[in-house]
């Protein structure tokens, strides 16, 4: 059953249902121009984007990992799809979306969603800031004269910018929408502020007959119910394009796109899931979200949709409007379908300026403004990661940005840990030199580990105490072996002491150390290993 809980301390009530329904309506209104625009970017019919927004939004609202999160057709996926559509046609896109969904379901079933925990906080900040900038830049197309942009096969490009009175009117309506959204919560919270902004500005435009760009200027959103359509086969499919033959050649064409789309979709969805969770103080299942996204995309591919993933902009609109449960997401999807079937003439009269104003407020609310101040207080590496992820998100796409950010953060972590290894030394009454290693021994610190020892100046017996260290990987084993070789060549004895149980296993697996089955994993009995004689002893 869908989880309709809001917050642990907030009861489910008629008032809550009203808030959820209005939040869903607000999201649906904002979804229309976004879905149409992303369809243009991908080079497909507007209904392909609208059907995707409806189907992906409905399925993820019902079974997704985070109530309150909104999914639909997104620009991050559209920019990858355009090359496939231009070269092979929209049927290959539908086939790719089906395979994309299967990959995502597999990732969820294998519980790979938990790996989103590896994304550091600076990467999250960069992701949020980059996406806020992307959302802002995406609205710039609404300031161009409708009908002047062309689809070049690489998305919509060109177009003449509004100028003179048309531009001033557009800017004035955008500013008015933003002002209403800012003031409305201070007056009343009965109606979500974004919905009030859209409604009031639309009423002004229609009442006074203002000549400004409207939703209908982008494309007609009138259509019927999405129907089952198998993209695999011979002959022509929807929109007069060839179907994708179910053979190995087709699989080779669509697999690379499906993998990229699945990765981008899951990364964006899981990061949005974490962001919404922080805002609503509500935890959700990452792997469950992967399965929901996969099922939604598989279904969408068989119903003539372009696929999708979580939408941070619409999710922010929903959260800011008070949406916290699955009701809001379900309402948004159903309202979108109602628009397509029955209310297209009315929705097409909504001025684009009102929707741009809503998205600008989303940008302001999404951008992590505190990151501008904390960058002077956090380590330099973290500040650089925030800037890097932001820039790569804007320049390329989210998946590349997150991967780059995680890699840079991991390398920085490895470097910092590599510098941590050092040793304290003392001489026992018997004349043995003891090195007490402090810090992890792994590929990054292996060289520094070797530089700690004075092979020529040490006595005949040297003890290496790993009580405050860990042997992590093969590079660490090689470093120990190299060190043992130096002492052996000098005719000296090297002993290893206080290796933890997992270190024992690692050394034993590599053939360096034989472990007694009675070795205690809890107390980690001190062990000496003479690398020259092969004698093992306990202390």
C-alpha cells in the first residue's frame, strides 16, 4: 500500500488532502512547458514528452522510494536521446527506454542504490548549484519569439530574442509572478503560492488580452490516452518511423544509450531523493526508487513515451507548495493527463511568463546560497569540488559531474590518508627496535611506509607493530614484502605484530602468513611473524 504518512507529528486530515491536491495541480501546470520543451530538445513530438511525464510521474508516485518527489521527462536525458533519434528514429528511442528501465530494475534488485551514500556532501552542493543554474538557463528559451526556433536534429536552436515592449511585458509578468509567490505565504497559505502566481498572472493576461507568449505557442498539447505500442518489429511505427527489429544489431545500437540513460536517470533520481529527504525530514528507499524508475521507464517505452527520471525543479515546487505524500505526485500525473485529454485549450492560454516566474523562484530556493560562504571555511579541496561539480553539471551533464566529483573527492581522501602514516620507535631491553605504525597502509601510503625504516642502522631484530594501523590492499602487501626483503638482505629479522583479523586473511590469502584457526577475532591476539624463518608465535 502507498505510504500516505506525512510526518510523524502531523496527522493525516482533510486539510492535508487539500494541500496535496493543490500542490499536485501546481506541479502539473509547471510540467506542461517543461515536457514540451524537453521533447523538442530530444527531437520528438511534444506528446512523447507529455506521455512520459504522465506515466513516469504516476508510477514513481505510486511505488517510488520517496513520497513527495516528482518524476517526468527531463533535459538531462533529452540531450542524450537527440543523437539516437536523429540517426535511427523515435522507435529506437522507445526500445532504448524499455532496455533502460530493465537496467534500472536490475540495479534496484541488486540494491545498488545504496552506493549513492558514496557521494560526498561537497558533490551534493555542486549538484544542487549546477542544477539550479541549468534550470535557470533552460528558461531563457522562453524569452525568444515563438515559432522562430528550429529543430536541427541536435535539439532546438536559434530563434529571435524578444525585444522592446514584448520583452518588457514578459519581464514585468515574470517579476509579478515572483512577487506573488513571495508575498502569498505572508497573506494566506490556503492556496500554494506558485499556483496563486500562475492563476493571478494568467487571469490578468486573459482579462486584458495581453499579447505575450503562451503555452499554446510552444505546441498543442491536445491528445488522447497513451496506448500500448511495441517498438520492436518490422515496418513503420508511430509518427511514420521504422520499428526497431528485435535482433542483435538493434541491441548493439540501443545498449550504449540505454546504459548512459539508466545511469543518468538513477544518479539524478537518487540525489534528488536525498535532497527532498533533507527538506522533508523523511527517509526513503534508494533501491526501491531504482526499481520504481525502472518499471516506470519500461512501461513508458511500451506506451510511446521518451522516458524520464526525478525532476528537481518540480520536486522543489511540490515541496514548497506543501506536498509531502504520494497524493501530490499522483494528482500531478492525473492532472497532466486531464490537460492532454480535455483541458488543452485552457492550459494553452497560460502565459509562459507565469511559469518562468515559478521556475525562477525554484532556482532561488534550490541554489545552496550558504555554499558561497562556507567555501571560505571548508578545506580547499572541498571548495574546489563544489565549484568543479557545478561547472561540469552546467557544461556537460549531471552523471559526468557526479562521477568527476566522487573521483576527485576520493583521490583527495586517499592523498590525505597517505600523508597520515608515520611511526613511533623505541628499543626494547633485549635490544630489538620496535616501529609502532600509525595510519592506514594502502596504495597511497605504501611509499611513505618504506621511508620510515632505517634498514642499515637498525639492530638484528626489528618489530613492526600494526596495532594502530591496517593493511588494506595488495600495494600494502607488496610494501611489507619489499621491506622484508631489505631486512633479509641485510641479515636481519623482521617481525609483524598486532595484525587485525582481516589483515591476517589478506596476508594469508597472498601466501605471506599462516593463521592459526584458534586466532581470536575479537581480541586480535598479538602475532609475531618472522619473515626470514617463517616462525609464527603469539604474545
